[in-house]
């Protein structure tokens, strides 16, 4: 279905209005007037794009401003922004290939951080024996911050069981947890405290943060390696107007995060829980196991996210709650779900 305006909490289809619970604008920023004004102001100052290399002799101050904010927000030693979350993942992977003996992955990691010939962390529910052998090697563990079809952060406790002869680097994609989980939405990176050599976070900024771009966060040494890479030097950076907006919106992000938190608590208080619904009050996605609910919601003028995330897979059916949804929106949604589940 095509729409002629940004799909915020309300969209218009065939001249009829529907409530919308889809997309990834978790903090509701793309239509936020204050946020839009910051973006426009920075476009007027920094232009619509900047096609030069970040390693050129002329340095644009906006990058330093935005990246300093992000480093403080994520609680990382250093960060660097790039033009997309996908590029952030690929840049990190390319650099890690130079220093990794064997890659391991949790289930269904995002395409941005997939590696050919990577081995699964778990086999038939048990830790891969390759992670427990006596071979001394450098390994990299790949994971999403919140796995697909889940509403809780990935459980990384298994990493503590890996023996010390394995030098561990953890690469975590937080595209769907940055801005959502953690204090003020800082993500889960700063809370990872495990016996590993290095942790690296990559994320899209086009989801909760409302700006086209991506970020890599880690220690200073790794971020410097990224900045020296040929691909980074050959690619244009994230739009500097958007990077500056990150810094300028520093007070808005936690405010929008608080609105999202309040909406999730509101749902949790009213939604009747059962096995057909997967929901956690700390996360803005509600997964529906019964696909027939989608038609019931549509009949009641509610559209949710329903699409194939991967080829030859079942549709991903999920309700997405944002900071922009109003109590009356949530009441309508929850009432329909509660009535349907008691039929």
C-alpha cells in the first residue's frame, strides 16, 4: 500500500485514516517539529550533503560535534559515523577479518554483520564445542542486540564459559536497541562487562535516532583503524547536517525516550498477556503469533508491520509502538487485542 505522507501514528489510505503501528521511528522523531527545525537549520548551515572524503585536508567540524555527543551517549571511548548502518557493519567486518581466526554467530544476525563460513555459537541448544577446545586463536562473536522475533536483549552470558585460550572480540548490531534500551536509550553496549578483549557496536541511526546514517563505537584504537581503512577514506561521510543535529538534539532524545517508556508501561498495565502475543514492557515491539489478528486490526482501521524480512520466510508480523502514540491510540489497539484473545 502506498501513502503520500510520512507514516507516523496516523496514515491515510484511500482517503481513509488508519492508526499506524509499524516502521522503526521508535522515538517519533521524523515528524517531531523541534527535531525537524534542527535538521532544517543545519541543512541551511552545512548544506544538503558533503561528498568529500572524511580524510580530506578540509575537516568539517560537524562530525566532531556529533560524534562527541554519540560517544558520550553510548558511553564508548570513541565512535565514528558513516553513511548507513549497513556500511557501519561492513566496515567493522572488513577490519575484523584482518585480525580474526574464526568467526562465530548467534542465530539470525542481520545481513550487515554476516560473514561467510562463520560458525554457530550454539548447536542443538548447546555451546559449540569449537568454542571450548584447546586451540589458541582470536575469535569474533557476531550478534544483534535484540534478535529478530524477540523482545529482550541477547543473553551473552555464554561468553563467560569460553576458555581463556580464545581471545574474544564481540561485534553487536544495536540498530533496534540504540535509543530504546538502557538509560535514556543509550543501548546495551555500556552494560556489557565480560572477559573479552574488545567490544564493538554498530548501529543504524535511521531508526530511533531519526537520521540517515550509521555509527561504529568501540575503543579508540579500533575506531582509528576504521578511519585509516581504504573503504572509509574512499566513501563520503554521513550528511554533516545530520551529524550536527545529533549534537543539537541531545536534550530531545531522552525526552522522547521517556515518552516511549511511558507508552510501554501504559500498554503493559492494560494488555492481557497470553501465548499468542510476545511483549515486554521495556521494548516497543509486540509480536503476533496469530496472523489472523492482522485482518481484525485492519478492519478496525489499524495497520501494523507485516512483510517478509527474508526470502522464503514467514511474514514478520509485529506491532511497533512509538513515542508519538497517544493514550487513545493505545487504548484502541489493546482493547482489540484483548477482545480477540478471549474469543
